[in-house]
């Protein structure tokens, strides 16, 4: 493997397991070979050279890896770290390969994102809105300087979001490229001992709309298999998801729009973090989520991507 030995790869699957069709494609019916490939993927961290990793295995295991290496790459289970960086940076910087797909008038005429399930119901809101009492909002400067205060978790989270991320005629809490406001926020809390209820936060009204309920095992599957994370979920930790409707920014700004979207997600998180600090809410950002699983749980369309998750509650500190 002269052309690949110096390459650095990272696993798209993160070594968390494989889909049945991938096991079939890679001829991994032998449990020992499957274990070898999963171990190999876990060692690919984007920093070690491929040649260094392969030499850590015995001869038979090396053959199993090398025989499947091209297939692992073609199935996009392994991603070349250098080309990924160059590709992302190049595409986000240079607008020529993918210019805006829509006119400015079209983009500015799009309404803010609302979950499809709400649109299908024509939004007869009675019975679907989670009414939470709000506290008096504070400026970000006040939030950064005033002492923390207590309060019930759900009430405080409502105040946190209403202070940190609001979009209405009187207030825009976060600057947005082109005033497109692509950020979409969801929250989830235990509904029963074995279920989580998921809600969408409407930044124009400050209300939560219940969307769905999922078994706790499905919620655990949306995050990396870390024992601490699983215990937090089983203990009933609150969950917050910051997503982004990339069609809004990329529709107007082409490739550069994705960069603007990421910047805005960071701005929203900073705003919420300051609000949480002011209100005394334990809030911890967590990037170890699995995109495909979160997309399914939140019922996101193709143009809305999960960008950041966070744990909310007294057990996340």
C-alpha cells in the first residue's frame, strides 16, 4: 500500500458498529475479522499514518485489513483527513463551484423553519403548546456580571431560551448573515421512566411545541456510547439540540453560507450559555452525538442539520 501508507484517515462510523449491508459488503461474517476491522477503525484518528496503524496487528489481521481497505474507503467508512480539510475549506471559501441556487428575493421570501408535523396539523395549537412561565429578560452584559440565581429547571430553561434566543418584532438576540436566522432549537426531557418527550422551540413566540416521544434506548443511541452519557440520560438529564436550516444561508450565499451558519450556531450557543449562567442553570455543550440518529429523533428534513447538543440539569456539571 505505498500510496496509502502515509495517509491519515478517520472513521465516519467512529467504530461504533456497522450496518448489516456494510458487514455483507466487507465479508465480515467471521466474528474475529469483524472485531479486527472495528479495532482498526477505532485506531484511525486522523493523526496516525495508516502504515503505523496496520503494523500494530499480527500478520493475519493485517491481511484482513489490507484486503478490505479499498472497500472501506469506497463505502465512505474511512475519510482521508487531509482531503476532507482541503475540500471543506476550499468549498466554503470559493463561491465559484456552487453559487447560490436561489435569488435574493426568493430566499428572503422563505418563512422561518417550522417542523413539518406542525405544518401538517395547520397549527391548531391548543393542547400542543407547553406553556412555561417566563422571567424578566436580562441583557447579555447583565448575564455575564450578575450572580447566578436558582429556579425550577423547566421554568429556567424557558427563561434561558427567551433571553438567549428570541426572534420577534422587538428583539433579535443574535446577529445573522442576511437576517436569515437559520438556527433551529429542540429540547427533550423525560416524559416517563423509560421515555423522553421532544419539543421544538419557537423563537418568535418563546413557546415549546411537543413533537414526539421516544424510548430512552433510542435517545441513548443518538450519542456516543460513553457510560457517563448513558447514565446522565437514565438519570433524566435535559437535552438541548441546536440545528441549522442550511438552505436559508446557502441559498443566498452559496458555499460560504455554510460557514455563516456555523458562526451563527456558535453565537446562539454563547448567548444561551450566558443566559444559563445568569439563571443558575447547569448547561454543558456536548459534541459527541451521532448525526443520523439525531436527525431521525428530531424528524429533520435534509436541509436541517444537527450542529450541537447540550445537557441541561443539576447532574451535568
